[in-house]
């Protein structure tokens, strides 16, 4: 049985966002993209209804990517 892992909005956003010009943010994005496959393989991941609502907001293309990820 896998352990459960709660994903909050920032993690999903870093995973799906366009590359940032800010080096710190870009580093977070890259680390999240590298970590993402192991998160879904090792853990049963879940999000709250609020996270679902938050990732659905904003730019339609980006929102679609965030929704697909969760």
C-alpha cells in the first residue's frame, strides 16, 4: 500500500508552467518536473477541492495543463 501525498497548488503550477526567467523559480520548476514521475509512482497523490478550483483559474491553456496533471 502506497503512502498518501497531498499536492498543493504551487507544486502543480511549477510542474506545468512555462519556463520562468527568474532563476529561483526556474530551479523550482525544473526540480518539480524531475520529481513528478516519482511522486506519482511512489505515492497515492491527491488534491483538495480548493486546489482543483485554483488550478482551473487563469489562462485557459495553462489551466487545462494543470487540470490534466491532477
